[in-house]
C-alpha cells in the first residue's frame, strides 16, 4: 500500500515513514509527503498512491480543501482524513469533501493498516466515538424515503457489502449500485459514510 501523507507536523510524518513499513511487515509505506495543503493535489496526482492521509488542521487553505482538491483531480485515489481533535464537525466536513473515512492521529501505526485496507476495499471508516457523536439525532428536516430506501440505508449504515445487500434485497449487484447512487443523490451526500452519518443525524435510522 503506497501512501501520500499531507501533514504539516514533520515529527508525525517521520514517525509514519519509519514505523509503517516495520509494523505492517512492509505492506504499507509512505512514498511522499507535504506540509503544504495547497500542494497536496499535485503531489498525489504525480505519485499516484493507493491512498492519501490528510491532516485536517493545517494552515490555509487547510485540510478540508486539500481533501476536496485531491478528490477532484484524482477521484480514483482514496482519501482518509486525520486529526488530533475529537470535534466531529471537521470530520463531517471532510466526509462532505469526499474523504472515505476519518482516523484519530493518536492511532498507533500498527492499528492503521486494517482500516486503511478496509478503505481500499470500498469501506468507510470512522472511530466508534465519533460515529456516535455524528449519529446523535437532531431536529433537522427529515428526508422522505420509501421502505426500500430505508432498508438500503440501514444496510449501508451497518457496513454490509454490495453483495450482502443484493442478497438481502433479492436484486442484482448492479441494481444495488444503481439504488445506492440514487439514494446518495437524494440525501445530497457523496459517499456511504456521509449517508450513514447524515441519516443518523436526522433520525432516519431510528424511524
């Protein structure tokens, strides 16, 4: 797994460069890094890694815009946001910008490989505490979903794969992908992680 790190903390970046290959038996390595959020998209485009790790709390233009720029210029590349803060707001912004997940910077290097591999396999990753904070219901305006859409949303929120959802709904995988795309448009979100978060935030999962 080839990783580009976007972070303005040299010690953190150096720690990943040294420890990731060791703790993952060579299965993950940092191939490039930058502390300049404005240069992130160009670096990722040049290096074509499997995944980009982006710190959200960086000098202007900041990590959120770096995530958005990477997704815009190299949509094939997976993006995972990181932060030392427990505030769910930046994580939500990162998901809206196109990140496939969020990990705390307090994570040990050996604990990073499973969630990063999950992202490459198409999963969304969020720490449980952050997910609970995001899913805390509010009085936001609900989205009108029919029964099949609610069933699909609950399956997405539970982390089921496309194959599993197809079996549950008795449809083809192609149909699940089409239904998921339509649901994301209806919820006005860009990925499964944000769909689950927005749904829980507006109380849809509890209905």
